[in-house]
């Protein structure tokens, strides 16, 4: 049986995409998820908090996918970045999130705007870091601005493509063209030395949104609980074995990053059609964040 909180999140997402944020009430969510008001407020303090959980879960799924795509490939390969961007945009399409984002952006609700801004800033920060991987040290002061320009360009190209042709956009073409625009003006930005979005100020925002440090012990404890939970349920043998192997690796004095990288994608995929899909994605995301921290600490 699915976790009750997860049922609430999935029901909320469905309602938001079908009816819109404004026209979905807490009572609608209660009815859809078949829960009491007390149960809802046990998990979320408000509809806005529920929205935040929906967006965070979706972002988590995209984060894991981006990391999986990068395994075994060169970080400075722009084609890999294009693949990552397309894959994550397809997830947004899959859950029909773009109309929800547009609706929220026009609502005069300060808390909602903060939630949306936080969600967008995580995307900008990720792309800023990937630009550094690809274009190097010289342009590092301009990558925040480049990330903002990329997403703005992509959004408007997509909008007018749709408006003019009434056809579904070709993600690869629009992503590639948006990146071409960034590549064309980056040298001029470096040459002029002019910056609109000062990296020091943006970095302060990034620090505010940073995740707390994740320890191997925390991941081990979470994985142990997960393994104990799934041991009593009929699941594919592969799911059980991969969970056990991941746990064994985390119990090592020094977990091997290369081994974890190889195992995480099949681990997550093995739960994709089960009620534990989102728990497996959450665990995989923690692993990737843990490995990123370890990599950064050795630089």
C-alpha cells in the first residue's frame, strides 16, 4: 500500500494540472486522496506547503535523471548537457507542470512567488555549474546571467513556436538554439567585463537554498529502514538485491563512488513500476548529493 503522504502529493498534482492551483481547494484534495482534514494537516500546514512538496518531488526526479545521464560521459561535452536539459524538460511535460508554473507566476501571493522563485533558482544554479564544466574558468562570473538568459530564451522560443505552428515543440532544436545564443554572446560579455547579475549576490541566494550536509550514516540509516520495509513485500528480486548491495557498499569504511554511480540507475529503475518509486528516487537523490559533496571536498 502506498504511503499516505505520497497519495496526497500525487492527488494534489493531478488536481493542480486538471483544475489549476486557484480552483483546487484543500477539500478537493481531501476528497481525491480519500483522507481526513486532520491527516492532511498532519503532513502539510497549507495548500501552499503541499504545492512545495509537489514541486520538490518533481525536481528531485529531474535531479536524479540528470546525474544518471552524466555517468561515464565527459562533463565538458555540450551534447551531454543538451541530453540532460531535454530529459528534464520531458519530465515537466509528462506531469504537465508548465501551465501550473504560468498560473502561479501571475498570482499575487508572496509565499507562492517565493516557492516558485526557489524552484527556478535551483534550476539556474544547476545550469550555471554545468556552464562552468563546459566553458571553463574564464567565464565563471557570467554563468548565472547566462543560465537566466538560456531559460528565458527557451521559454519564449517555445511559446512562439507553439503559437505560430500549433505544433508540439521540437525540444532538441529549441534547446540547441537557446544554447547557441548563450555561446554567441558569452565571449562579448567576458570581453566587456559588464555584469548585471553580480555573482557575489547570486551566491548569497545559492547559500540560502543549499542543502544541509549529508553523511554516509544518514544515508545508511535511511536505506536500512527502506530495506526492512521492502523485505516483507513481494517485489522483483532485482530490487531487493540492488537495495542490499547499496546498503553493503555504504557500510564500507570508504564507500566507492564509482560503484555507487553504476548501481544507482538500475536501483531506481527497478522500483519505477512499484509503490516505492518515489522513495527509491528520494534515496537515489540523497546518494547523488552525498557524492557531489565528496567530490567537491576533494577539489
